[in-house]
C-alpha cells in the first residue's frame, strides 16, 4: 500500500515465492514447446546457426527459473546457453530445473547484471542471443541494464501487445495486462530509480525508441501470433 501511494516501487524479491514460482509455471509450457520449435525459427538464419556444427551461444537475460534457457538447449543440442538474473532464488530454481531436465552440461546460470562488463567477451560476434521483456527494467537503455553497443547479438524480444493508453473495449487481454502492470511490473520497475516506469504495457513505438537509444538501428516485429506477447528482432 505504501509503495503504491508513494510510487517508490517494490523490489521483485519482495513479492516472494508465489510470484517467482507462479510466473515460471505460467511460462514453462510455452518456453519448452514453442520457443525453440516455433518462435526462434522466425528469425532469418537463427535456427540454422543454432543447429550448425560450430556450437552457438545464447544469452538469456532475465532468465528467471530457467525454462526459456532449458527450452533452447533441448531444441538445439549443439547450443550453449548462459542465463542471467539478479534474483538469487530464481537462479537457484533454474539450476535445479536444468539438472532435472538433464541439460546442466550445456546450460549455466549466474546471478549477474545484464550490463556487467564481464559479459562483453563471453559471446562471439554472430552468436544468437534472446532477450526477455524489458518492460520491468528500471534502465532499459542506459546504465547497468543497457545492451552493449559493440554487441552483434540477434535478440528475440517478447514485448506486450497492449496499447499504451487503456481501452476498456479492447478485449480481455488489455485489462489483464494493465492489472499485471499495476500490481507487479510497474512497482518492480520503479524500485530501482531512476526509472521510466514503463510497466507491462509497452507498444512498438516505445520499444523502438528504447532500442535506438541503446544503439540499435531498429526493432523489427516478428511474424508470430500470440495473445500475450509481441516479438521483436533488434538489429
């Protein structure tokens, strides 16, 4: 209540086990069954790169409980995956999930900021990398969370499909997303100031502005139909 009234935000870790594990369970099936088989192949040349004889590396930024990283590793057995997240309990879950799924030899998880300079040399130019939604990030373009301007990673970025302005007649997804934004993503994004307070609802124009500010030329909307996500390739 205090965070909502003051606008000071609420750190992700304060939401506790239910949010952490509930979010992971909600995304698990899609990440294990659709991410590698349906979504990544829409990026020209990416599936071939991940399946080629020379092992590719994938960076999963904000990996959470690890199902996205595990899904990529299962679908592309030659690929090595690095998952990064700031939430220690989530990383612990991810490591256990990788062990249970038998991919711990090709997937590793670290508690690390995505903007850590140590990561700059970990991926070679031409490797494939996917990036999770940045709507809950306090600094999506600058500071600790900025994508490297020198990086040539190809990123698949799930954003949210709603308009920035609430439309009560837009169907069931819009109020759902705004509810999620008010109760979680917006407070979590505001916990680390300064923050643009993007929230869950991020339209294409906002994402493209963030991408260009971070040094990319553009953000291409990928031809993937999904009721909750919009996917981008940052070039």
